[in-house]
């Protein structure tokens, strides 16, 4: 016959797994919604910009105006592309950070549950003290490894973000030099 405590523990783990799955799904859907909104807004602005550009091109009367307009349009295009790329990067970075946080929480919860299970095992099984100590030690090592990996990932994200911002700024500055 099943132990009621085991059934309760199993139900709690299943509920926690379901909650984590729902949280990840909600985060992913929110990100998709942000990307959809960004793309829709970008398309709307592009249509407005193209309409304005067509009207301006129809009003050009000499070649020098055409050359000046070409440079202006190139600069605007670079700025809009850079802003769009930055917006996408921000949405993706926010989503990645949120999903990483959820994964860290799940890992911490798993570690706590494993530690509790190891303690229960150590109490009920004769001679299991060594196995319990080994399990706790490996969980601590896993937690430390995960912490180091998260730290490295955050540093990489910060480096990537600063590199993208610098590249975008250089790209926009470079297009304005013509």
C-alpha cells in the first residue's frame, strides 16, 4: 500500500512541475506577443515612411535635391534598422532572463526536495548516512556549478549587449558620413 506522505510529495512535485510549465509558457507567449506587436508597429511605420518618401520624391525638381534626399533616406533606414534590431534584442534578452530565473527557481526547489528526501532516507535506512552525505555533497557541487554557469552567462549577455549597442551606434554614425 502506498504511503500517504509519498503520495502527497508526488502530488506536490507534479503541481510544481505544472506551475513551472505554465510560467514558461506564459513567458514565451508574452515574448511572442511583444514580437508580434513590434513587427506590426514596424510595418505600419514603414508604410507611413514609404508614403511620405514617395510624395517627397515626386516633389524633387533637381539632381542635387535627389542626392540629398538619397543620403537622408539612407540615414533614416540605418537608424530604423538599428532601432528594430535593438528592440528585438531587448525582447529576447528579457525573455531569456525570465526563463533563466524560472529554471534557477526550479533547480533550487529540486535541490531542496532532494535534500529533504536524502534526510528521510538517512533516518529510515540503516547505514545510509554516507549515501546521504554524498548526495548532499553532489547537490551542493551542482548548485555551485549552476551558479558559476549563470554568472558566466550574465557576463556574456552584458558583453553581447554592449557590443551590439556599440556596433549599432557605429553603423548609424557610419551611414551619416556620406
